[in-house]
């Protein structure tokens, strides 16, 4: 196994602003979908808690 400059360690590139925004949008959309599914499933219990 070679060492030194010939054994290159690949640098991880940080996502560009455009890519990061796209990732955040996907995360946000995914989270919104999870919340909507939760509310749909537990609406009766949530309404009962709100009345207390």
C-alpha cells in the first residue's frame, strides 16, 4: 500500500447552496407528510385532548 501524496484521500465536497436548499425542501416536505399522516390517524384523540 502506497502512502504519501500518491495515496489520495478524496475530499468530501460540501453541497452547493442550490443543492442544500433542495435537500432542505425534501426534508421539510417529508416532515410535513409525516405530520399530516399523524394528525389524520390521531385526530379524534387530539381533539379530545384539546377539549381538556
